């Protein structure tokens, strides 16, 4: 969900469109998952199939956000100012949602909750941000690994990573040895980074029709696997099996993510006006996530929206679409305001100072050697 501001990425309007659509898909997915809509229908029924098909179609979105980083950052230098900018943004939304949570009664004031609000990255108020923080710090090392590999060695590494952290971690759902945690882990972010970097370096291409077809096929397979496994989990007491089979790391979700990503790689936006709109909106996408999925307000938000209030499938889907659109628009509006505040308070000089101090530290370490 992070916004990469490299010149290369800013010129690729197709990938910027991917950010926008992926964020809407994340909100929709949260409505089905966190909002409880996916549990309103019995497994095996048509509404259950539709809800979870939509969920799995949106499941690729988070993987794609991480892949965008790998696609563009494998040849770029990390900057402390970029991490500073992200951390300030996360802190702003953490404090904002904490205050909202206090007034709404969804969070309480205590030393523990205050510490979580003030240090959101280390306390996983937003799990994605905590994992991304570690990924970003590791990028220089990951890039050195990439630079040292031949194409054959790189392919072999990707196969090994897939077997260990996707296939094995999904089939052996009871095992946490690989520390993949259904994709909610920086370990899985490393795998996505290496995958996207390979796609960028060797300019892997697939036809748009094939990309979309495979994306739908793999997403459909994810739903069918869930339906087949839902009864088994309940009858045999295999707790956690469903979550693992539908996790970000599962082979079907992983391959669907790659296909979806490659589809947007092919997109060329025609016309300056649509391109300008996309490039203006896309950097605000991260704010949508931070506003609606904070630990302090998540339960309260979906409880108030009450997506399951309608009994019929068409009404529920219509309400879900409206809620998704409203939450997304609210996030863009709030982040527009935040960006203006940030520019006034910190300006470019603050970011430059952060990079300067970091460079001094690196130089002093180098002299020590």
C-alpha cells in the first residue's frame, strides 16, 4: 500500500491504476471478511460462493502492492526520507483513529493503548506497515542478492522460495516453522519482492487475455478449495485450515496475484487527462488503508456499517458496493488533507535533513572500518 515515488513508477499509469483498484478491492475484501458478510451464508450455497469469489478476486491486491515495490526498487537506492515520510503518515493515522476510537468507545485510554498509538509500527496497529518497514530496511541486502545471481540461479531461487513459503506452508497448514503466517509476515514480503524484481529485470510478459483468464481461474480455484475444505475443518477440528488455504501465500492466490500484476503491466493509458487523474489519485491510496483498517476502529466501523442487515444477495451486494465506494472516497479526502498538512509542517527541508544525517552515519561507520 506504500507509494513509491520513483520517476519510473510515476510514468507507468497502468501500475498507478493498479494501486487505485487494489485499494478498492482491499476495502471490499475487508467488508466480506471483517464485516462478517462472508459468514452470513452457509457453506456450499450460492450466496456463499459469490461472497467468497469476490473475496478471492480481491485477495491479490495486498500482494500486488508489495510487488510494486520489488518491481521498481530492485535497482533503486533506499532513502531514509522515504521511510520517514511513511512513518509520519502511519503515526498520523494511528493517533487519529485512536482518538476516534476513544470517542466511539471502541478503544480505551491506558498506558498500553497509548504506547500502541504512538508507536504503531512496532506494535502492529497496522500489520502491513510493520511488515513493510522490515522489508524496506532489508531492500539493500535483497538487491545485493539479486545482483549476484544469474538468470538460471534466480529462477532456481524463486522455485525454492515458492516450494518452501507457498506450497509447503499451505499444505502443511498446521506448521508455523516457515514463519509465513498466511502471508501476514515480512518473510512473505521478501518472496513477493524477489518475484516482482524478476518480472522487472527480465521483462516477463503475458498477453492481457491470458493474464485475466488465469487470474479468474486461480481465484475460482481458491473459492472451490475453500468450499471443499469448509466441511472438513469443522468435522475434523482442523482449526486454521481455511485461513491458510485462502492466505496470501497460498499457491492459487500467489499465481492469481502474478497474473493480475502482469495484466496491469500491459495497460497503456491513452490521453493526458485520464493519466493525470490517475497519477494524482494513486499516491493517496495508502491513506484509504490507514483510515479504515486501524486496530482502534476496525470493529466499530464494520459494526456500524452492518453489511449483513439485508437478507437478499442482490441487496447485500449493492450495499457492499456503496460502502466500499464511500470508505474509499473518505480515505482519499482525508489523505488529501493530510498531504497538505505534511507539506506545511515538514516541507522538503526536513526530508533532506533526514537523508543528510543518515549519510553522515553511514560515512562514520565506513571510516570506522
